């Protein structure tokens, strides 16, 4: 099983970006899917999470600006980011709780850089 994240880039303050993360491999079930981020010199923090049933949870710092969603048919989770701020600059990682032919475990994507700067 692999997770492939994409969609990062350079954006001006107030701009928007959409991140995607697709799981591939022999997958029986995907439970929660989560986005984390890590800024330079800081610990990795949870940004947003979504359960298999569609329930969502957000960090206070992104509530009202970010939206997490998923397409179960495509094994993909999205993070739509609006009104981006310089403090959103970080490497964004996806994580998924996946049951595969081997076992149930958490997998990480490779990270995608988001830079918010004028």
C-alpha cells in the first residue's frame, strides 16, 4: 500500500490550494484519513481528519478556511484550503488507516510543500 500526495505549491496570502492524497495497492478498507502538517522547527500537527462515514474534525487554526473530503471510490482524500496565511506554510502529510491483505495499519504519504508568501 502506498499513499501519494500532490497539489502543493507557492501561493499568495489569501489564495487557495487543493491537496490530494490517493491510496493504492490491495486495499480492503480505509478507515480514517487525516492531513497533518509540519512547519520548520515545529512539531507535526493534525490539520483535519475524516472518518469513513464522513465525519470531520479540524484544528482550530484552520476551521472555516479548510475543508477535508474523500472519494471512497478513488481511495482519495482532499484538503481544500482557502484564505491561506503565511502561517499555513508547511509540509503537508496525509495519513490513512488502511486494512490491506497484510494487516490494518497507518500509512503516510511523502509530504507536499505548501508555501504562502507574497
